[in-house]
């Protein structure tokens, strides 16, 4: 008989977390798949991956969850397999046992940490911080090898998310060079360099690395590879910030000029996204998130699903109302609405009992401009 409950754990480096899933009765011949997750020993978050489905569908959902998690390095708890008291080092724990994880062949990227809008003024005024546009593309690091270019993703794994003709724009760079950037449409925008020929430059400041990129490497680039504009002075940063907002861009990035290249997420490279908010109707627990709708000409229109931002308490409130056949008005933050009005990166904020359902209209949604904003030449 197939199990109706699984307990999984993941341990490696700073990660020490668990994931529990079980099938529970939800009425006459229908079942929910309830999941719990979080750091081992802490209060776990809880949600549902399937709601009032048949036992066969609940079992399929449970098996899919186990398969997805084990591919990411989770292990099933048993009488002989249990979490260690302390998570083992990176390379010796759960992730190293995952069969579905691709081998790392290149450098690991330095990632941006989020900041709130109220911190922007301080960063615009700080002479030790420069600014760039927050791109809405695909992160790619490129390693120049013997007559070819090896592209990798932010985790150092080989990727195909960059066209061959784009890679040809890098082939004249010195052998051994490693550059970092983002693919937006048909253009590969560079904003950092980790190695110039056989020189590892990650210990240099960002300002020095960016100067190497513009002075030493940019002359060897060809279309469609370009270097992203940087705003260095307070005047340039404010001008860039205003242009990005006026152009409905995704956001702005701040980087400390004196910081080395440090793989992973830190505090020297920051991003502020220009988020919007909207009132939507939560109409269904779709198993892994809440389905959102708005009115469009008197008819309800789907705008995606939301789960991020919900808590055990808010999910209990929402599920109780939906179980009674009610629809709730909720405020959600999102980065932008896609061309077909799907909310990108929605985050639940709160239930709005003070708002009417008719306030949830499609016209309130805002799209974004994914193009790179041109410089205006101000110093």
C-alpha cells in the first residue's frame, strides 16, 4: 500500500530544513494534501498542495512532491536515515546526493539583496555607491576558453539560455576571461568581470573591475554584447532613478564601489524593485496557491496565483472563507503585470474587508518596460 505521509529533510552548509506532507480526509471520499516546511526545530509553515480531491489524485500529488524534493537533495526520514545534529559542510550533505542537480563547471555569481524604497535616498546620496538599472533578463556568466565561450548560470552550471550568435560577440576577449551579465532579449548586457585573461580580479573593488570592463574589455566586444551604463555621482544616480521610474522599469541596483566580488548574497550589491499593489479577489485554494481574479467589463478575469506572503494564520482565515463559498478581497504587491495581465511575483499583503469586490478591476494593473533605458549624458 502506498504511504499517505512522508517526512523529508535537507542538510548542508547553512541549510537545515524539513518538509512534511500527508493526505488527510476532507469530506466524503475527498482528501487534502497538507504540507509543512521550514527550518528544523522552528515553527513550521503550513499549506495545502491539493484540496478536496480523490485519493488517486492525492496520491499522485504526494508522489510528485516527493520526487521534486528528492531531486533537489531532500532525503526521506526512516528508522536508519535521520537528520544529523549539525548540518554537514557544503559538498557533504543532502545536496551532494541529489541525482537531478547539474554539475558546477564555472563560477558562482554574486547576487543582489533587496532593500526597501525608504533606503533609496541614503544610497543615492552615498558617494561610495554607484547605481545601475535593474534588468529583467536571464543571469549568465561567460568563460572564454580555447576558441569558444562557456556560458553558466548563477550557480555555476552550464546553461543554454543564451543564443550562439550572442556568444560570438565575446570571442575576441582574452582567453581565460570571465564576465558576468544578463541577457535581455537579444542583447547580453555586461556589468562585471571576474577574470581578465589569467588574472583573477575578484579581490579588486567593483569600481576597479567595472573600469577594467569598460577600458580593457569593451573595445573587444561586438554586437549584441554591450556594457551596462553605471551612474557614479549623486547627480547621475538621481537622474537614472528618475528615468527608470518614468520609463516603468523594473527597478534600480546599488553597488559599493570598494567591494570585492563575493559569490552568493551579501550586503554590497543591492536592488530596489519598483513594486505596485492591487486589490484582487481570492476565489479558490488551487492546491499550491490562491487563484486571483479581477473584473474586466463585468466579467471575472484570472490574473494568476499567490502564495508568498501568506502565513499559517492568514491561510486559515482564507481557507475558512473559501470553504463557505465566499470570495475575499485581498491586497497584493507585485512587480508588474505581463502582457496578458498575469501578476509577476505577487506577494499577499492582507485581506481587505474595507474594500468592495467591484474595486478589483483589471484597469488598476500596471505593466513594465523591459528595455534598457538610454543614458542622457549628464555628469
